[in-house]
C-alpha cells in the first residue's frame, strides 16, 4: 500500500460480488479491505480507519443498515455507500435516516459504482460533511425538507408529485454531477421502470415550471444534450 493510496472497505456476503468488485477496485487505485457482515465491518473500521465504505444492506449477523446506524451513533462519519435493492422513496428515506452518503441499486455497473465512490469522497473532502445525509437542503431560495417531503421556493410551498420531488432530491444530493436519464430511472423509479426516459423529461419539466426555471437560462437544472441533466446551483445543509 502506497502512502497516498486510499483504503476502501467492501462489505458484502456475496462471494461473486466480492470476487468481481475487489480486484476492480484494487486496479482503480484503492487498497481494498473485505468484510462479509456488519460485525466484521465494525472491527475493520476500528482497526483500519478506511477512507470510504461500500456496504450491502442484506447481510447475516448484522445487516448494513444496523452497521451504519452504530457507526453514526459512535460519531464515525466515514463516507459510506449502501448497496440497496429498490429506489423507491421508502428506501431513500431509510438510507437518509441511517446516515448514508449515497446509495446504489442492485444490479449496477461497476463504473457507476466507481463514479459514486469518487463523488462521495470529493463531497466529503470539499465540505467536511455529507449533504446526502442532511435532513434539509438549501440552494439559493429553494429549501428541500426531506423528512416532510416538501419543497419551498422563496418561502412558498411547491406542489410537486412524489416522483418530481424524488428527482429533485436526487439532483440536489448529486450537485455538479452529470446525471443521465437512465440513472434517474434506476435510482428514482427503481424496478418500477416506466416505459421510457420520457417519464424523466416529464418530471424535469414539472420541476422547471414549479421552480420558474428557464431551460434556456437555468438557475437550477441544466440540460446536457445527449447526456441528461446537472444541478448547477450551490447546495448546502439548511438549518
């Protein structure tokens, strides 16, 4: 292990995932530690102090959710990505309550996981705190209350469909990142895929109307032609 090499703790009880992801993460520059359950993960956290954790939710002995809860209660704020099964609002709310920095639905592409890992490390190093686990987020005159599932613009409550709120939440927790329509489908709709990416565009149009956001000169959501969308306004935790 080199002096500047980051340590990643991969926690999963599925040998196929470990056998495929471990070498990939090593080739991507990480020193990889392995654990097959939450109890083992907590011991590795205490003894090795990894820089980032990728952890499955469903595991024997101690599942990923309880492991993360215990870490956060012990004031251990190592950036952590949970590997989950669905992308519905209940799953995101649970990840939020448990203090996750991001989540990724199974099955996933290994390159997407790498992008998420680098993103949470970048956010943690730049802000010193995780906006993903914040209960309230602020961007210009926009406030997003993730517990009440409500949004406000200039102190006026916005009327948003649940899917539009979920898309807005995803974009706010991944600011300055190019987010494809397919990623939004997978992360927001989960396994309940709509017929096509037009469903994403419909929700984006709904958000732009509610936010008074001009697609030609956006304050919040910019279209990336042929790629998807990016939330361009600054985002921070709100009191």
